[in-house]
């Protein structure tokens, strides 16, 4: 693997086809203005609309119709809004059906972000999260089933199979852990070339779970060792959570398991000002999709005030993936300049601007 995991080679003279699944509730209110911005930046891009959720149920009789799956498969990548439940089958297909193995979650404060931290300028790192394994998707059952599991007799505490209850299974394959580790190293190399430390930090509970997190620790250590120019550090996941808040300047590229990354990435977003500011991209060997990390915000649906920042920055990640780095840079700079000026800010960042007004302000700077 090389840094090519974060780039898609396009066929020359053939416009890139991008599937857009707007998702549920308030999510479409940030998706379609973002598509307009991306189309303006790169006119040759072709966007096709994939129906999902309640809209698809009314039209096709299914929340994830075959027509949408075919559009996703034809496209080079997908721009996804958010799922409030009805569109979840689409998200699961993008994740496990398209083998998008790593989730990249940038955490960077910008002047104008309404952070609760005293020194938010120290937040400038990236979380690399396993996107396929761990405890997601759910694999659960009744406790009594564990009686047939031979290894359960050697556990420190045998499962209480005579009681009413449930269990959950955590899956960790060497292949997937190695893929995530290598993706983290490649990203650290890219960032080092941009002036960052080139430091990979592992967070895991290897003290308690030696067969899963302990193995992950071994694989990440060995992978970083093969990159002589990179630094490495590791912390127990609870200690890393503390460090992420107390000394975020010590972090550069943070590599985490699925569930740990899910939790700490949202915590980190809260430290810079909220989920409305947090973009993400999910990458695999042959596909990628991009989405804001916030939910579908049903309480904001129809009000026109949902923050479009995370969606716009996810769109910038999409442009990077397709090789339009200069356009992606311009989009990020335009978003940052709107926040620096502080005149047209969304309500969650202390302003009164509508979603359309914020996107219009960004558009005027392009």
C-alpha cells in the first residue's frame, strides 16, 4: 500500500461520476448546497442522485433500492449526508459492501470555531480508525450460547451462561489491523512532508485485552518500525482520552480501533467546537465515501440552520481523493476565511446565519 489509498486514479478524458445520497432529516439541507459548490469548483464532475430512506420507500418500496446500489457501484465514490435510521442500509453497504477499510477523521481548530477549550489552537491532528471490524457490525446473542465455546473455559471469569443476558463479539483480523496501521503510516508520511512531526500514536486497551488490542499493538509497532522516518508512541485508551484533551499538541496521527475511534473522534470534535465542524472520509482499496460525522439532526429538519461546515470539508476531502488538490485547498481556505471574519456564522457557532447564507459566503470567496 502507498498513499494512493487516499487518491483515486481517474480515466483520462472521462468525467468522474459521483453518487450523492443525501440521507435523512436535515442532512439534505447541507448536501445539495455542497454539491453546487463542488460543481462550481470542478465543472467536469458528474453528480448522480441516489434515493434512500423514506423518499426511496415511497418511490421504490425499499429504503435502499437496487437502483441506488447500482449508482453507487458505477460511481468512483459517494457523497453521503447522514442517516437517521431509514438510510442506514445504504451506509452499511458503503462501509462493508464496498470494503472501505479506514475512516479518516481530521481534527483541526480554526479561528472562529466556538471551542470550549482555553487553547484550542493546539488541536491539529488526524484520527485513523478501523472502519470494518471490532464490535461493528453487531454480532450478538444469548449468554447461554457461550457454553459451547471451548475457549470460554479458560477465561479469567467464565461467562455466566446460567443467567439471562446477552453477549457481543469483537472481531480483529491481522489483515485488517495491518491495513489500518499502514494507512496511518502513509498519512503520517504525507503530513510530515507538510511540516507535521510524522508521529503515529496508538491508543488501545492492550493491558486487559491481549489477544485483540495486544495484537493490534504489536502490528502497529512493527508497521511503524518499517518507516524509519516516523516517530511512535502508545498509550492505554483511557490515558489517551485524557491526553487528547490535556495535551493535544502531542498528537499527529492517532490510530484507533473501530469503537474507540468512534468515541474519541466525537470527543475531539467537541473540543474544537462541535460535530458540525467535523468531516470524514472512508477509504478502501477500490472505493471511498465521504460524510460529515454529525447525525441527521431531525430537530433541525426544515429550519435551514444546520451547520454545513462538516459537509463542505468532507467535500474537500472528496476533491483531494479525485486529484483536485488545488480546488480542495481553495474550498478549505474559503471556509476558514468565513470563520475568521466572523460575520456569517451558523447558530451552533454563535451566529445567526442560515445554512444557505453560510454556503453563499463561502461561495463568494471562491
